[in-house]
């Protein structure tokens, strides 16, 4: 007999939701609901030999497991967010039993209602900006060596000068790209109900060799999506390559941290 | 040879492609998304169409940005807590290890991004 836990995907605001759910969650487990008044928690039963705290530490090092779990979690959240205000829960949140989930819904009802009021009728869009072609990387130190190398200088000294010039040029381009990114973010944020900056993705993860200079999330009223699109269009062709993702469930805009002790500020400005 | 970094063009682009492949390969299994909402305004629909291209593929790294740094945090309420695990660090390390493992170029000479 394997010990089990209750994996929590999301909480929605739906009055009177009961009955079976036609969704498959993490590790192929069926999703079911736990209902308290007008709050519904979507959960599934998971084995603790994979989802217990210690196994989780190891599982999180396993990319295949992370991807499979993240996509399953996302699939459930996506389906829910199509039909009801949905507060996604952080990946891999596991309770020891249903009673703890009911307790959460009872005690945090007001907090959830605030969350729903913030996200209802709004969707999250992502905009990533890459420094454009030609700025994708600093020039190699010897790029122009043949035509500009001052004859009188020692190779070592000449190298140092080139190196410094290269670094200055790199910093300069950084500043320009950062300033453009800032402008893009502020312009988009002005159309958004809320905005948030995620940390730029490592080129190895983004799959793009260019510098990512903006990884923003924008919470947009569904009625304002046209305006958002129009504003985004005006920002194109200004030295940054802008990539849009979404719509997302409002993952980035669930600002309530029910854990009193720690606050997630890492990705906030 | 005085270059203190890999020659730019070639190896960087190779790195990018290889990375793209690795990530793409991981993305391919995405389940389809729900159909677009019909009530979206025409402009919004165009927005959705662009954002969803290709519609059924969400980049894992974009997803992890949100799943690991967003969402309700219920650490204080958890009996079975994983709140003290740094999800972001652990999972991104797994991602990076995976990508690096699939490459022969080191691709490690990247500058810090300007916005944090």
C-alpha cells in the first residue's frame, strides 16, 4: 500500500460545481473536485513515493518528469480557465489529505475571492523581446583587427585596447537594448490591468542566440486585447524582436501568498 | 588567436539551433489547447492567433516561468510542504543540464541579461 497525497491544481469560483471531471492530471491521475460553498478545488490523488517532499527534490532534477508534470498541471488549469475564474496553484503543491484542502477553502475564502476579482474577464499575455539581429552577441575581439591594429603597439597592449573597446561597445548596446525593452514594457503595461517581469530566459533555454532583454507578462481585459495588439504592433521594428505568447491563465498575477513567512519577489521589479 | 570567446556567428548560431531543437523536441508533446473563444474581438482574435502560433505548442521554458514563479503559494497551509524547495533553481538546472548534454559546443559565454 502506497501512501498518497492530494495534489492541488487550481481553485475556481463556481457555485454548485459537483460531479466527475473529465480531466487527467499529473502522473495520469484522474482529476476530481472538492467543493466548499462557491469555491472549487481541483485535485487528484498522487503517490507520495513520487510526490512526497524528498522524492520531489529528486524528481525536480529530472527534466522529463518536470515537463510531464508541468504540462499535465497546465492542461488542467487551461481547461478550467476557459470556463471560470481560475487561480492556478504553484506546481507540485501536495496536501496530505482532502481535509486539509477543505480547510484551505474555508479559511482562505476571502483571499480567493479577491484573487478572482482581480483576474475575472482578464487573460495573461507574454511578450518577450530579443535584441535584434546584428546585436545578438558582442563582436569578437579580433573582428576588425586586420584593418585597425595600430602598428606601433605591442600585441598585448593592442589586445587590451581592443578588449576594452569591445567591452564598451557591448555595454553600450546593452544599455540601448535595455532602454528599448523598458520602453516596450512601459508602453504595454499602460494598456494592461497589471504587468509583471519574469527574469529573461537563458539563451540556452529560449532556443534563441540573441539576448533576451524583456520577459514580460501582461494581464489584459478581454475587451482590451485589440488595443493591446495594436500597441504591440506599433512597438515592432524598433530594434527589438518581439515575441508574443498566450493567452495564458493568469499564472503571473496571482499575487496572494498564503504562506505568511516568505514572499516571492525574485521576478518582480 | 586572441579571441577570448568562441568565434561569434557560427558557434552561437549552432548553439541556438541545437538548443531550439532540444527544446522543440521537448515541446512536441503538448496537448491541444481549447478552441479560441468566439467572442474575442477581431483584433483580439488576431492577437490570439499570433500568440498561439503554433497553437498546440507551448514552450516548456515559458510554462515554467509561470508555473514555478506564479500561482497561488500555500506554503503556510501545507501539511506536506515543498515550500522550502527552490523549484526554479532545481528545475532550471535540470533544463540547462539537459540542453547542455545534447550539445557539443559549450555555448556558455553569455552575458547577463540587463533586466532582472
